[in-house]
């Protein structure tokens, strides 16, 4: 196996972590150790970066990540009812992943879609003007 | 004062995926003028004449920032566009990137040429990953037409962190680190990315550059107030019938924006500038929107009379506590302490002394935090206590 960080410097760490996550779905302990050694950084520094950003995960995640916005503009449009509908639909609470690894579900801060609140991201897609009734059909698209 | 489209002029008119449609709207004429006719000093002079101030919230004079970086010694310099639009209630940069990415590329290219930056970055928040291809396409098309000779623009993506919209944290993030803020001085124009002279401008600031260069600084300075020239793009959301993006001449009133344009009814209060912004009661809707009064990055969230100010404040502080980078204790501990106190009020279990504690804590955080997050986090607390003190007093526990 070629080293993922060959020829790289500590400045590339964030990019490498994102690449690793794209590949494996999350950032494993082995990846972090390998990066630390190749980039000649301490393991804690690598771990520090990997756990700082909310879009990086050091735990295995579902194939599809639902991030529903919980910030004020979405709260005013009752995101809570949409979140409940998601919970019912996939049977998990925010912070959890379904047993079949189809979905991870998270509450997130403002995603910049307040003009179509309540809104959520599924992977990189924005879904806005949500109602509880729309959820099941939207989730259908994500296998 | 009316709506006026300077920055949004091309939105809805150009095809964001096709540079030809941008060229038809005078696209890249400003960049050509900068290359063929103007010295860097003249560009900076035009910007100073224009009175353009940073649209990311801090309002620093753009010409002065560029001049500092231009004059800073060294060959290695950087120009960065801050597209990490994370302030709660803000989506204007998203709208502009979606509709007119070429204006941003042109503005950033002018910045790079002026200060002498060979490398430039657009730092795009992870939440806007869906805009990455569009931006890369715009850069590629501009390059293919020869507009970017000597300039290299790269889009760097964030990974989900509000604080990275703060310029020093943003630079740390580009350097591959945790996005934690740096003490200042030194300021970025002298020591920024990789400790080299760097300018960091908001998307909207950079999109103001091409029209200023085409029409002249004097033209730009005709609109606005004494110390706030030109227009501002606002993101309006919450209890309004027409949420969206509006561009108004600076000095327009909050009422024009919130009631006349966005259709706010039964307004109780407006939060301007997001989580660290100001809270303005309905009685002050005639307030002017300008750097002299209130502006921020242009996030405007409207709350009607059915909303509870304690709940609004609690949620705002929860957000800030979550997004504090943790580097300095006034912010890390201060926001957490505020959440603890406010949570008591949401349950009707506040104490008389809590109000005093919040006031003292606010002043300590403002004075001693490292960056704008901690310094401005008390804004909504102080404003709420000033305008809606009753709402807190009613929630004090009766033994």
C-alpha cells in the first residue's frame, strides 16, 4: 500500500483527513496514526484537527448523512417537527447511525439556507421548505 | 431609499456556468483596465475614494487593507476570499456565488494583481460543497480566456466550523490546522497566511471591486451615508412573508427592508448580524442600516410578537458556546456560563443576581476575548437586557 501522505507536509493534513474520510467513510485510528508518522506530527495534533471540524468523523458513519439545521431561522419554521418525522422514518435519534448504515442523522448549525427554512443537507444536497410530510419521499432518493 | 443593484446586478441575468454571458455584461473589463491602465497605487486610490468598507461585518476600509499588504515587504503574498459564510441567518454570499461566480473571480483577481499575490484562495464552507464545481468552472473558464495570467486561484474547502469565518482561524484552517484564532497584532496584511502579507476579503466586498474599477471610486461614493458608501446585500429570514436576499443603499431604514420589502408583520424584534449581532426592538425599526449604526454581515432575522426573547437569547448563546474555538477562556468559559444562566431563565428559575452576573460577564468577555466571537457574544445579551428586561425579571424564581 502506498502511503497516503507521501510527499506531503503538515499543511496538507486537513485535506488528507477529508480525502481519507471520503474514501473510508470516516477517519480511523489507523489513518490518524499513519498520518502522524508520515507528516512527522504528534498523534494528538492529528487527532486535534480530526475532531475539531463538525464535518469530519472519527466514528464510522452511514452512507448518507442527514444534517438538519437547528439554528434560529429554522427553529422559527419548526424544524423540530421535521426532525421528528425523520426520527420516525429511519428509527434513530440525532447523533446515531442506522444499523444498516444507510443513514447517519445529525442536528447542525446554520447551513445558509434560511430563505428556505426549515432546511437540511443530505450529503451535499440542500433540501429546503421542508414539512414532515415531504420527508419520506426525499429519503427514498438515498439508498 | 430604494433597492439598488450594484453587487447583485448580474444575478439572474448571467448564466453562472457560462463566461460569455458574463462578458456581455462588461465582465472582466475592470480586470483588463487594472492590467492595462492602472498602477497598483491607482487601484488602491480608487478604492480609498470609493469609501468601500469590508462587507463581512467588521467594516475595515478596503483600500487601506490592500495598501498595507501592497506596501508590506516580500515577494510571497496571498489574497483570500472568505466564503465561509457561517453567521446564523446569512445566505447572501451563497446567493451571489450561485448566481454570479465570475464577479467574484474578477474581484479576487484584481486583488491579487494589486497587492502582488501569485497565489489566491477562496475558502468555501463545507456546507456549500454543492457550489464547488460551479466555482471551479468559473475559475477554469476565466483561465482559458487568458484573464488569469500570473494569478492562481484555488478553492479550499472548510470542514464545518463557524469560527473559520474569522480571518485568523480561516488562515489556520488553510494551513491544515484546527481553526483557532490568533492573537493580533500582527495583522494579516503584514503577517497572515504562512506568516506572509495577506488580504482576506468577504465575497461581497470582492464583488464590489469590478464595478468600482469600471465606474470609478467617486461614482461609488455617491450612494450611501457619510461613512458607509455604496449598497449592502442583506439576507432576510424568519417571520416574514418574503424571505430572501435584498440589496439596499446604505442608510436605508430597517423598516424598509423588513416590512416594506420582506413583508414582516407584527414584528417584535429583529436580530441583525446573526448570533453576535444586535437585537433591535420594533420601536426602533426606523434605525438606519449603516456602519455608523448597525450592520454586521447583513444577516437579518425577524421575530414576531409570538416569540420569546429569552428563548431566542438562549438558543443564540447555545450556538456560540458550541462554536467557540476554545482557545481563549473568556469566550470558552463565558459563553458556557451564559448558557447555564439563560437556561435557568427559560425554566422560570432565574435569580435576581443572575442579571448582574450576565452584565459583568458581558463586559469581561468584550474586554478580554481574543476575537470577534467572544468580544461580540455578549451583544445580544446586553441588547435584550436593555430592551426586554421585563422578560427576564418575569422569569426570576419566586420562593
